[in-house]
C-alpha cells in the first residue's frame, strides 16, 4: 500500500504536465445546435427477466455526427429499472466499460445489488453505446478474426510476425470498407454527447453516472465537457487518463504478468488439490511448457498458444475464475487430458458474435480516440522490451490493439480530464488491478479536484464494488444515498481489506461470491 499510494505524490505534479494533452480537442465543444433540438422521450416497454422483473427497454435516436443534428440518425438501445421511492434523485446511468461493452443487463444488476432504499430513489439506466449490441448500426468488422488456431502471439520468427501483421491489417481494412461513413463517429467524445442526449431525453437537468473500467474515462470526459451537469460520479477501476491508449496498454503488460504469477502462487499453495508443485516458479515453468506443447499440437484443434493466453487472461481480471483455470491446467499437464482445457477456452477465451461486435467497437474507439504509432518498428521495439520483463500477455495484448497501427480514420488527441468544477466524486481502485493498474486511479484522483479515493488494499480484481465487499459497498451506498464521501488525511481517503482468494473446492465456472461472478460476467474482459 505504501509503495503504490506513494505514486499519488508524483501524480499531483503530473497535473501540470497533463496540460500537454488536449484540454478539449478541436470540434469537441458541446454543439449548441444539437442541444437546441428537443430530445424525444424514450417509449419504455416492459422487458422483464426472471432476475429483473421491473426492467424496461426503449430506444433513442441520436445524430451520428452531433455537429450535424439534422443529419443521419443512429439508434441507442436503453434499459431502465424505474425508481419507486417518493424521493427521486434522477437517472443513474451505468456503463460496464470496454469500450464496446453492452450495458443493458448492467442496469438490472446495479439496481438489484444496491441497498433497496438507495436503488429505489433512482432510475437506473443502462445503454448499449453507439455501435454496440442492440444499438444500430452494430459493428462487426471481421467475424472470423479470432477463429482458432491463430498464429503464435510471440513473433519469434519473421514468418510469425508477418502472419500476425496480415491479420491485424486485414481487420483494419475490413472495418474501413464496411463502416467508412460510421468510423469517424465511433469514439469517446461522440459517446459522451450520447450520454447528454440520454440526459435530455429523460428530462434531467443533471446526470448521475456510475462507470467501470473504460467507463471511468467516459465519465471523466463527460464531466470535462459538461461539469455543470454532473450530480454524482462514481468511477470504479480507473483508467489512467494520461496514458490513453498506447501507453496504458504497455503498462497493463507488467500488471497482468504479476496477476498471472499470483495465480501460479495460488496453485502452488493448493498443491494438495492440483499436484503441480509447491514452488510457484516451478508451476509457472510448467505453464510455459504447456504453452510450448500447444504450439506444436493445439488442444482439440482449437487451443494453441494464443488461445491459451486468451483463456487464462480472464484470471487477471477476476480471481473467482482461478479454480476453473487451475483445474484445466492440471488436467492437461498432469493427466494428459486436453478436454477440460478446450472446455475452459470455450467458456472464457472463445469470441462469439457479441464478442466480435465488442472488439470492433473497442478498436474503433481506441484507434480514433488517441494517437498511435504508425511505424511498426516502434511497436516491435516497445513490445519486445516489455516482453522481456512480462512474457505472459505482452504480445497477445499488442496484437489485440495493433489494428490501430493501420486504422483508416484519423486519430483525435486524448482529453485532459483535469477538473476543479465538480461536486464530490467517488473513485474505487484495487491496489493490484491488472487491467487498470493502481497508478491510474491515483492519477485520476489527482486530476479531479475534491474527489475521494477508496482503495482495496491487496485486491487484484477489476471491478470491485457490488462484488461482495461490504466495506466498499458501504461507501458506494452512502454516496448515492446523500452524497457522503470519506475524507482522509493522506494519499487515500479510505482503505478496505481485500476479499479472500477463492478455495479450490469451488472448481466451477463463476466460482467466487455470487455478486462477483455475476458482475464480472457483465464487465467481460479487455475493458
């Protein structure tokens, strides 16, 4: 905690340097013409599920280009759990991250997970951002992009590197051909204006917002453009807004390597169950030996080394998956049984149509949002340097983002979210989060004046509120109830103890706390 919290001291100095980012990129100012148009009220209809019996759905038309409000319209899919209390605090928009994550089901989850007295005071609204899911048009640039077996992610030969480059270049070209008229408007700034269109459509003067992962950047950019329209703002598992996006992805590599080693240590600790050895380093060596074996003979004709990384990467997001991953690992190495590994890949690693849509929006937003190196030599140099220290996910992560080196639309500059005009903002961050490392939360805390920073000490999961921690959820509920935030005297304002790691006996998909498993299923991976 002391080591990571100390980053905040340096972060304050970077607030000045952050001015080098675009405060609000050219053309990013709120459009008076768009805001002058009346927003049609959503026609809510019942779309109840067993878990969420009061859920409602609607759609909302918004301009593809908010600078041309009378031009081409696209449709956003919305969901809502309406308030039931006499005290009404307005809409609470929720976002699961990504970019590219669907938020329709998240509304029901958040409404049912908050204390009833708190949830009843809000219209909890989920939405599929532009390009995602049930919103139209929905992007899917190349449906077979993740079809197994892919080339080895580690480009140890020129042939392997060329095969991977051909894949990512083809993805970018396909996107440009299929969605040439849409791609310039799939970005965070356009999504922010969509948020404000939703606010106007539901008749609210101010917005309450709760975002996870990439959703924290989306919320911070909204607050930058519309500070006077922010009522409450909750950011969980916080993106470093000064690393958008190339630097952030390189920073992830070491963090994911650390989480993978935490999994290896957990397996060694439970050697009585998995019998892979009591030395974490030896367990890790056996994992890499498994990877090498799969490079020669993919399991079930589906799981090569790249698919193996896809399968184990979710363990860096949520330790509730560890028992299932460990069971498949042990079966393959110890019992020479590949079936559990194939099944685990199908559950955690395989990309279906929804995943293809999410990835298409992910790349469209990230590539448009910020500047990326267009010279592949820079990617090669940076990622080999990272790989030498963090071999687990470095090259897999690089190829995931590499379409941005060939993206057909021009990139914007990232937004400097520094903001001293907001009401109290509540930030949540785990110290060992891999997807959004701790330093990002510390940086956002420094940039958002008056924000309150709640830290889960020793926690490694990504997405930590409404995931089983009574301590974290207490702070969330108090803030949403009446705006109360903790105020400390040091680098953080409140510290909560991490939940214990799972037990190996619970070796099934979704193991962990009930809320944790549900939440992480909704947040997905990579976001």
